[in-house]
């Protein structure tokens, strides 16, 4: 891994657990996601608690900040940082829950399913 990426990993505002990275890489490979794409993390209005999370692969846009978390390129619109800084994305693979989980220290409340929040 290059020195630039190593420095970016340490300054990323989004954290990805090893389980999340493993699943993201699996999805990227299975869906033939192009190399120039990164993981888009964001928020949008809606959901039962006010905001819902955006997670998917996309190209970089003009308003994005770019960082690296555990070797994954992460795109986030600058204005979303206030809601997402310090958030950890995990992968759950249990009997009751399976999928990505968002551990957001900025959320004042979240819904039971964990995909929406209020700040």
C-alpha cells in the first residue's frame, strides 16, 4: 500500500470494520465494479427517524471528499460530514441481523432497523 493511502487511512472520517471490508470487496468483485468507483457514504432525508444512510458504489463527484478506509476509497459529499464523521460501518452476519450496520456517534436516536437516524 502506498504511503499516500496509508496517510489517508488514518485521516478517514468513516471507519470500516474488517467484516465490512471483506463484504465490500466481495460485492465489488461479484458486480465487476470499475476501479475508478469508490464507496459512496452519505445521508438523505427520510426514514422513520429523519435521515437514512446512503451506501453504494459510485464515481467521484465535484462536491465529494475522498478518503481511504482500510484500503477502500470512500466518497462523501462535504455537507454530509457533519452527520457522519466518526461513523463506523460494520457487517453483521447473525441469525437476527445480516447486512451492513451503521454505528454513528452523531445520531441522537435511531430506528429499530438501524438504517435511519436523527441528529
